[in-house]
């Protein structure tokens, strides 16, 4: 089945959609509650610092951990790859005449395909391994093992299954009828089936959340008692973990423990945190002590720890939060939003550890909303890593036609703008008077038909500028206006609204004609080099003594401010430092309040564009401005993604449609007359969706709300631009 068809099948799974939807809402509330008690950002910075230091010192920490663990009776192994790790564990089983194995949930074991490898010996009857059985003992892991599936989530492996599906599996496994409605009875069935297996097991295999170099101890964090039974009852215990789990001290592990359960499940602490410090007493063992082996997996970790960009992946503590907040995961689940590891970290790790072909598809299915980065326990810049993977694929495998065309069209501003002008004339036979394409048969829209498509404006903003540009005496501020492609050529009326606000409050405005696209679409396509060329053109265009560079596009603002600075460094430093979004400038710099407007009778809902609320961290300013000029109406999940994502929405229209539909449902839930936002991409998505679905709501920019609030009072603005 093609990846696109897998996505569509997941969207048709009603139970999956309801389960993930319910969890996403509850998770956010629970997470916000427990993080309110601590310094979230301070803890995340500390974890990032500790894990970055551990990545730099990986070899040193490994040697120290090995020495300390072996002092305490453990045997430490290092495996260069998955095959060697599997063989090490198989050899331990042979040497100890192991026939039955119980496992506690371990994503590293999933990474190396351990179960299938060990079970194959039982089928083939190889030396010393005849009849081996491997049983997962985590409830979710046992369920997916019975179904011969991968986990769909790092923390909740069976979240994609209904009670009835679980009951069916238990009936097949036990031969007994199961109650399909009583969850506790199903849990009791699992307990009844698994408890005897703990006692019969020769070997227990677990993961490890932290490997503490100073003591040679390791920690296991679980919510089920099965983890401790796996560690204590069998005579042989094998702990399997990646080298990235090394931390210098116990304090470092305890710091991470303040974030891990909060981020994973919204708990202050999990039910069980177990520290194992060497081989303990064990009556089943012939020596009277536990036979303890610790297998540390490299599988590319040491090499990527030296990579200046990708080394940050070793901050990951496997909490699963990046999946919990991902709008795509919420709709399609882990089997389509991952390979072995799921969510945003799964897209990156699939590329680094597993299947390049799978990674090539998966890394395209990121809408770029930044929610994963916003909640990451270690502050990993996951969107940037995914962008870099796209760029590497483009460079290694050759560019698709769309990327080559984009590179050619956008490398030079004049070429790009000539193309847009040509498109403006070419659209005339199909353009409706209301700004939408109206005269094409629906069949030509294909799967993009869930929203009305915008036309290019009769005149772009740059052609309107001479009529708007007037001198100003004693301006309060001198700013340069960065338009961005969509505002300049599709939605110039939003920029005109902003000009009314600037004019009224004494702001002198410049509009450098050499400005071009910010370059974000190029980065999304993997065209990094062309994006850098475009960035340098914009930096040169805005070389002037401006107090600020203001843009009405949140996506442009975030890209200009962060990507330019991160990629070009000092070359972009002064430019990026001056970039600000419209709402922040109006609220924080101009200081606009309700005293400056005549309140409109509009009932205004708000959509927090992803690049504004997360990319720039701007949350209160637009809401305060809306409240100043109109009646702000809070609605559910204002900060969830609308599903645009630039070219992403054309690649995954079925997901884009569902995200858009949910956003409009929420916006209309309390009878709002208007939906305000700060991004032209979101405007195109939601305005087009509202038109197609015949919604009784107008989609406007925050600047349009403010301009209307000024006009309602009959204010006559002074001339204030140049």
C-alpha cells in the first residue's frame, strides 16, 4: 500500500481519530497543570546542557560507566550496530541455557528488532536456543506483540486499539471469552496470563532510561510493576540501552526525572523509578548473585554525537511528547507518523538509524508547526533537523521537478516577480470578483478541492505603494515593511490596513522594492542554497537605519528572525534583530490599547498562527489588540495548526483538510462573526475553507481589525510614510 493510501486509511479509522483526539486534548491540560509547579524552561535548558555535555564526552562517560558497573558485578558490552547487539544478547542466552525470556518495554529493543531475532532461534532450533520464548510484559507491548505490530507510541504502544480489538486478541491468546466493555477485567486477564511467565523466565530484558557514569548504576522509569518483576525474578538480567542514555551524575538523572514523566504522561513522577546498582543477590542463580549484563548500543550514535547540528538529538529522553502534540500524529497515529520511533523524533531517527526510503516519505509529512520543539524535554529543534534532512535528500538523490522550478524562479527577485505578474494575467478567465478561482471545473482541483483557491490581486502591494507613500514630520518611529509573497501579491488589502494603523500613530514607513520571498518555501523543499541566496538579497534590500523591520506574516517573521540568524550568523545579525511581527510592534512598541479605538460590534475568534505563538513566542499581543478594538471570543485550541504548511498542504491534502475543518469548527463554536490571525498562509487556508464550506465567518488579519476600529471612530490619520 502506498504511503498516501496508508494516510487515507488512517483518516477513515473512526476509533483511532477519537482516541487520539481525546488524548491530545487531555494531555495538553494535564501537562500544563504539572508544569505550572516548576520552572519548565529552566529545567529544559539544564537538561539540554547536561545532554549536550554528555554527547561531547560520550567515550569518556562510556569508559567510566563500564569501569564502575563492572566493579559492581555487571558485564558491560558495546555493540557497534543492531546486528551485533542482537548477537551479544543471543550469546548471553546460549551461555546461560535460556529458554524463556520476559521483557520490559524497550524502544531500543524495537530499534534492533530483538524479539523477532530471538524467536527465530526457537523456530530454527539453532545451538542452545531450541524452544526459546519471548514475552513482552508491558500491557501495551504485549497487546501489539500478540498482533505482530510495532508500537504506535513510545509511551502508549496500543493507543490505536479499541477495547473490542484488545478483547479479540486476548480471546485468541487465552481461548477464553472476554468482556469487551470492562477494561479492568481485560487488565486482569493480562495479569493472569503474564504472572506465571515471570516465575518461569530464565532471563529478563529491560531498557534503561539513564546510565549514570559516576556510579555504574542505571535507572528504569515505568508505570507498571512488570519492569521490577523483569529485573528481579529471572536469574539473568540484560539491560539494553543506547550510548545516548549516558549522563555524568545521579543529579543529572534526577533533573531529567523532573521533566520526563511530566512531558510523557502529565505526571509529577511515574509509579516506579528503579535504580539498579550492580549484581544483587539472586537465589535462582548458581552463584547466588544476579547474572547482570548491560549492552550499550552505538548504531551510529557516536558518529552523530560529533555532528554540530544532529548531536542535539541525544537530548531526547524518549518521553513521546513530540508525538503527543503533533497535529499529523493526532490524525493518523504512529504507524503512519513513524517507523520504529514515532512523532517528530521518529522522523529524524528513522533517517539516522533505519530506513532511508521510509525516512524520505516520513520527513515530508511534517507540517512545520513547531509544536514538537515547543514541548521537547531537551529543547531539540526538531523542525530544523527535519528541514536539514529534506535538504540532504535533495542534494543526494537529485531534486524533484517542483524544487528545480522553485530554485530557478525564486533565485532572482526580478525573475520571480515577472512570473507572478504573468500568472496574474493568466488567471483572468478563471478569477471571480470575490478573490477566488471560480470558473474551473471541480474535477481539476482534485484533492485540493476542500478549499477555494485565491486569485492574485489585480495590483500587488508594490504597485500600490507610490499612491500610499507620503512624507511625515517628526515620526515616532521609522520602520521598513517586509511584505512577503502572499501579502504582496494575493492579500495587499491586509498591508493597506496596516498602513492605516501606522499612519494614524505616527510611524514613518519605507518599502524596499528589492525585497523578495523570505525563502521559507525553498527551505521546505530542501533548496537550502537558493534560500541562502534569497536571504542575502533581503538583507541587502533592508540595509538602512530603521528602528524595526515589521512584517504581517508570522511565518516570514519567524524565518527572517531565526533561520537567517542561525544559518548566516553575524551576516544576518543586525537584520534579524530588527525583525518583528505586526502584533508585537502594535502592542509592545506603539502601546495600543482600547483607548485608541472605537470598539467594533464584531465578535472575533482568534487563530494563533504556529510561527507566531511558537516560532516567535508571541501569545498575548494579538489577543490584547483584538480585545482593544472588538469583542474577543476565546475558542478551543486556538494554538493548534490550521493545516496549511505551505507546499505541505498540496502533498497531504487529506490531512490538511481535516486540520482546517477542525479549526473552523472551533472558531465557529461560539457564534463568532470574524476569525482574526497574523499569517497570510493561514488566511489562504481558512478563508478558502470558510468559503468552500459556506461558513458564516469572515477571516481577517489582526491589522484589519485595528484599521476597522480606527475607521469606526472617524479618525483622520496624518500622512506618515515615505
